[in-house]
């Protein structure tokens, strides 16, 4: 903790913003000298903090965040009390928009990169962090994963984890069905037929909260058109009425028509689909690499993690579905901008230390809290030749367009529209 931050804390205490008494403590910041923070202080600065928990405990960042806030934060910031507000992921998105519109904005909050946060930045609600970031963090930050929080050359958020799209497979169910893990789209179709013949649900998917369905279209679009073109379409810089996107949607529709996805997908939210896979009730699940530890814990040596099978005409095998999509923001109206920036920098670095396989910071020797597991290392190896990535469209798009996009995706999976209807609806509603 810098001398400047300690001065802020003492100033806040003198101003009477105190809530609870604390005892003196010593904490060694990663890569920094030992400091004595708050010795003899009986006052705290109160900061309001909002974040989401996943629909299940499968988002490992949520688990580690709880551990950090319960155990590490009180040692690192003994003069700060966080007034914490949490809810599930889908509720959180709606709540954050409402709070931004009513100017009831937390000091610190998790948000989503790309267009979702850009709306708040353009409205002047979010603090530009550049002048407040400590040198330790700027020197260790992996900027490859911060792109989705940089607008007009300024950094407005700190991404705390990156992810890669992974097809998780239950090898025991593959053996029961006499099937091999697919490497191509055609093999995927054949494998799904074998699972149906063996009375095994092929792919777990939850459509009720819509976002899991988009992942398949997103992945196929990147394979066919590349990450840059994919991102340009999401941002409205390229038309959605093109052959690459049409083919990606058509390939997804063929999987739906082949009953590749679980029978109950229309009644399931994403978290229930994840549990279905973890419980051995479906052979495959396509999701981000944040899911790895939960899958390892449930399936053990029955788990395999592979890339999405290659689609016909894939021209960008080195581009990947994923990147840095979730990060911490600070309110432009916070009373303590430098302290808030220090806290979110520290939290992001700590999360990298707890999950080095998804790190967005270069971790100093000895700071890592966990080892990279065998499956996580397999995933890193899969993407060792990665060129460029693209996060999900419901983050890249502005919120109003993202809502329409997810509704149209749900319509495809619910068989209310076909590929042509899908393209027409998007073209007429978001261009």
C-alpha cells in the first residue's frame, strides 16, 4: 500500500467516515515492501462494492473472490470496510444498468468489457484509471487482456481473468456410446447420433437465460471469419448480412435439428445445464475455461478438454473464442478514487495469483496461490499458438443490441425461426 493511500485512509478517518474498530496489522503486498497499515486506528473508510456470483459455484473466480474478501482483504486494507452487494449473473446485469441510470452507483463494481461498459463510460459514470494506477500493477498487467476496458485510449477497468472456449467431454460416456472425441464438425454430428442411440444426452445446454446458445454461433463465426471480422460485426462496423455469419448460424441450426443438444434445454438455465454435465447426465458442454476446476472436481480422470471441432471452411484456426471479458470498474463519483483504484488493482492481481491459468497479470515468483492443474495446462497448450480472440457478443455489443441478439439466438434454439429468419430479424433490428 503506497504512502499516498495511507494518507487517504487517515484523512477519511479524521473526517468521521468510520464504522468499526480494527487492531493494528502488518501485510506484505505482492512485490512490495512490508508496510504497517492503520496502527492504532479505530476508524474505517466505507466503500460500497457490487459484484455477482455465478448461477452455480462453477465460476471459479467467484469462489476465489469470496476467499480473498473473507481472509486476505482485511489484512491488506484494515482501515477499509466494503459494503458488499451480490446477486446472480443475469440479475446483476439488469441491476447494474438500473443503478447507472439512477446515479445510485457503487464505488467499486464488476462489469463486462466491450459495449456493455462502454455505455457507462460514454455517460461519464466510470472513472478513467490511468492516473491512479500504481507502477507495480501497470508493470505486471498483461495488456492483451485489458483491451475490452480501454476506450478512446484510456483504461476504465481492470480485467481480472481471461478465458478460452472449451468443449468439455465426459470420456466415460464416450466409451459407453462407442464414440471418439470429435475433431471436426462432421464428426461431432456423428458422435451426437451415437449418443442418441445409446440413450445419452449429447450436449448440455440451457436456453432459459439465453447466453449459452450464442456461444456456438460465436465460435463458428470466429473459425470462419476470424476474430477481427467477428468483433467488427458485433460493434456494427460490418453488416451481419454476410455469408460467413449466415454459414455459422446454419451450422448451429443443423446441430439443433440433429438433436445434438439436450432434450430439456428449453427448461434449463445455464447453471442447470452445467450441473447436468457435472453430474454425468450429458456427454459434452461448451463453455469458457473458468469451468475447468469445477469439472475436474466432479469428473476427475473422466474429463477431457478440447477445442471446438473444426467447421467446414474454417480459415482462422489460430483465432479463438474468448479473452478478457469481466473486470472491475470504479465510479466516477467515488469520494476515494485513488484508494478504489488501488483496491481493484490488488483484487485483480490476487485473483491472478489464485488462478494462474486464467491470469491477466504477470505473477511474481512465489505469489501464485495454486498450481496449474493438468487439464488447465492442456487448455493452455491447446491455445499456445493463439493469434487473436473475441469475447461473447452479449458483452461486445451495447446493452440494447445485446438484449435483441440474445432474444434472436433463443428463437433459433427454440426452433421459432430458421437461419434466414435469424439473419432477417437481426438485420431489421440492429443493422
